[in-house]
């Protein structure tokens, strides 16, 4: 026979009336289905997103090429400025040597 302790053990395992009252109803499930369907991405949405991403890829590629060009120009300008600085130092040295030979005093 089933004893009271067996019934208490079984009641902890199986759902009670309160458990069923808290569970989803048919209307709740229908509302959930409507919400899920309205938020799902359709094939045309995915295609549109892919087209947008491809357009963005092209733009980013163009920007990368432009930045590479600017980087090259900056590097070339830095090298040119360094060469100009060296040439200026060399000319200044020659002027000082010439002034020394001519016994002239150059002011800073």
C-alpha cells in the first residue's frame, strides 16, 4: 500500500495545481509565436544585409588604399625634410668656414 510518506515524496516530484496555474497557457504560446515570427529575419532581409556589408567592405577597402597613400606621402616628406636639414647644416658649416677664411664674424 501507499503510505502518507510515499504520497509526500511523489508530490515533490510531480506537478501540483499551483505549478499548472503558473505554466504557459495556449494564449501565451500564441503570443510568443507571433512575437518570434515578427522578429525573425527573412531571406530578403539577409540578402539586403549582405549587400550592405559588401558595400561597406568596398568603402573600407577604399579607405585603406587612401590611408596607405597618405602614409607613403608622409614617409616621403619625412625623408625629404631630413635630407633638407642635413643639407642646411652642411651649408651653414660651409658659410662658417668661408667666414673664418675671410676673417669675418657671423652673428647667431
